[in-house]
């Protein structure tokens, strides 16, 4: 029997299937309690993440298939998920899939200052590698991504936001 | 799903789970709902449950009602990027609302309206879909009809500036769930505020028409701004118990941000007084404008027609 942690770590994100939940950093803990129940702890990327129930079902099904009949998934809100939790393997998988990986998350110390100029990032086009990129929108097809266009190859691409 | 399964579009087709919204035989397990597990922490010692639940409800209703209003832009915003941005902001607020309403119900289980036995509707949905208008505790600013793009941008700017300042302080709440969701929500609200502030400046310096509309929007919303920053008894109580924040204390954080945006946009600080309540009662007291009842009629109709979730 494969360890429950290994089973859970192989389950992929429903919206970014090139990443495992472990690579994305939302899989916080896999433990077996006294009663023998596997308890998986998730931290959602965004408050309104609509994929949580699907993640739970995917985890429970993978565990059941691996022989863990009794398992449950709980959500932990604190500390809040940060894009810094995406693993190096996860970042490589994102780039491979044409999605630009996030830079370091902003420091959180005191009130957030308001910047009225477009957010500056050192994003690279995941297709041609150019640094000549333009922000189209801070919001993309999912809450965790911004939209960019490459000024060199003119292809649009998504960038996982720093949060 | 694993990587192999994700590559196969047919994998999971015959699996009966949350992939299917209305899967036959899908067993509802309220205690296993991921959101339910996040809001069950015990209430801190000495905290009055009724007051704490009312506070969560109030903050949840602000987010729920604005999320519903912003969703009206889905498919009809000026361009695709703004359409997606507004929908994403709505989704973030809906997520905050869900956690806050679920926490309100966890603290005071008598709060959600009762439904027939066997109804699969979770507590937060009972609060959202089965409460009367007078049970909603949101400020009136969020319930007004969505208006034009300038009106929407101005509303997001005012609301997110206030709520971000609030959540930065609420992250120190004695209630662990409120503290956690505020820390999380603040990061989301920082994006909302940035989006709205940049558009505010853009519209102010755009064409005569965009500036005219922006100033009209600000003039129309300002009478309702006061309701956000004035302190309601629910907030007095929540602040006294160390679980909430007195909005009067936020002025030092909020005003410099709005001053920065107005100065950049060359817009004067409005000098319009507050919209009065009805015999002093306002949104936080359950006294709303007609717009909320119309919005709720549309938002609640399907859930109310099918309280058992079956048809």
C-alpha cells in the first residue's frame, strides 16, 4: 500500500491540471488520526475558490482507490495561501504549459500602499522567453491569474499573480 | 485526478461526485463540506454569541450583495478584460460572504431560517436565499442598482478602500475564523482597490463624457459613504469584545487613500451630506432601499422554489 501522503500528493489541481495540489501548495497536511482516518488539510488559494469541492472529491477518490476507505478533507484558512508556496517543480510545470510563474509575493508589513501605476513585474513570455511583455488585465480566467501579451511574439499568456 | 487521468477527457465521466452539480444519488454530507470544516473553531471565551454572529452576518451581507450586483456585469462589461475582472472581484466577495455567513451560522445556529427536513441547503445558503429583505444587514451602498461602468468603479473604490482597511485590522480579531478570513480577504481586496483606483483616475482624465459620468457617480454614492464609516451598535459591541473593528477608527487609514486617488484624478473631496435613514434606521438595521427587494427576488427565486434541491 502506498503511503497516504504520496497518494494525496499525486492528485492534480482541477483548474491547473499540470500542477499537483502539493506543487500548488494548497495541500498542507496529510495525517492518519487515532481512529485510522486519513485527514487531508487544504488551504484554498482564494476565498471564493470554486474548485474546493472538486479537490475534496478527487482526493477522497484517489485515497479510496489506493485502499484508504476512511478519509476526510478539512480546510485550514490560516496562514493564508501565498503564491510563494508553489514548488520549484510546480513553477517549471507552469512554464512548460505556457503559464508564467509568479515572482515573490509582496511583503506584508502594515497597510498595503496603493499604487496607481500598472503593476511592474519581471514576467517573461513562457513561449519565446522575451521580457518585453504588456499587462492586459490584473484578472484572468481564474482568480489567481493575470492576463499578459508578449510584445515580441504577440501571443497572449497568463501569469499566476503574486499574492 | 492524477496527471494521467487529467490527460484523459473521459476519465471520471462515470464518477458520481461534485463534478456533477446535480448527480443522482449524490449524498450530501454537510459536515464534510470543505467550507464547513473551516468555520467550526470555538468562539473565544466571554464573547456574546448573538453579537458575534450579527457582526459576521453584517460583513457577509455587504460582500454577498455587492457580489450579486457585480455579477450583473458578466457578459456585458465594456470589454472582455473588464468583464473578467468584475466577475473575479464578484467571486472573491462571494467567497468572503460564504465564509462569513457560514461562520455566523456556526456561532449562532438559530440564525439560518428553518427548511423542510431533508433539505440539502447548507446554513450559509439558507441565510443567502431564505432570508427576507429586513433580515439583511448590509449597508445600502452595495444594494443600489449596478449603474454604469463609472458608477460600478466608484462603488468598488469606496467599498474596497473601506473594507481593506477594516480587514487589515480584523486580522487581529480574537475570533480565529474572522482573523483568518480577514488576512486572506485583505490580499484580495488590495487587488480590487487597485483595479478600481486606476480606472477611477483613467475615467477622470479620459473624455468629457467619462469625467462627467464619474463625477455623477461619486455625487450619487457619497451620501451612502457615511453609512460605511459611522459606527453601528453591532460594531460597538463587536469591537468591545475584541472580535470586531470600530469603523470610526478606520478614518485615518481610509481618508489618505481616497485623497491620493482624488488628487491624482483631480476630483474634489465631495461635500454632500449623508442619506438619512427611515426614522434613523439604515441598512445595518435591516432598513433598505427598494432596490434590495428587487435584487433578492431575482437572486432567491430558484432556491425558494426548490427548498429541497430537487426538481
